C-alpha cells in the first residue's frame, strides 16, 4: 500500500510564495516521474509541472519562471516552490508519483491567493 501526503498549502497574498511538499509512504520500489496538477473551481484539472527520474523538468506556460519543481529521492518527496503568486493560481493542487508504472495521487491541498 502506497500513500501520498501533501502539505504546504494555505492563504497567501498576491506576490507571495508557498512551498508545497508531497511525500510517499509504504512499499516503494521504483519512482519514475513525479508532478503536480491543479484544479480551480469550475475548471478542468491542468498539469502544472513534472520532473522525471532523470530530473528533467517541464512547466505549464502559465507558471514558467515563477514555479520550481524539485525532488528528494532519499525522502521520496517532491516539492513545488511557488513564487510571485497570482489570484489565478488559486486551486487545489494534487501531486502524483509514477511508481512501478502505476500513477498514485495525493489528497490535494488548497492554495488561495487573495488580498
């Protein structure tokens, strides 16, 4: 059984920063890709950032230059550093891990950007 636990969401003013974390627990043998999606009210879930096992990264155009994804393999954890946050970044953020060719999801964490 594998469980992903997210943390770090919250309320922040425009221009502020947050750091999301997502750690995997359980029987983990091989983690390939990791990433983050988000879903705003009334909108479809969208891909935010991905990082491969080789640490290549990819970002949605809307977050390039503001968000940074990273991973710590020793801790089975992926991070999303979010800077210069905008109200349109408000959403529930979901992490995922591709473990042994199966995608696992976190429970989601709310990020609200508002003054």
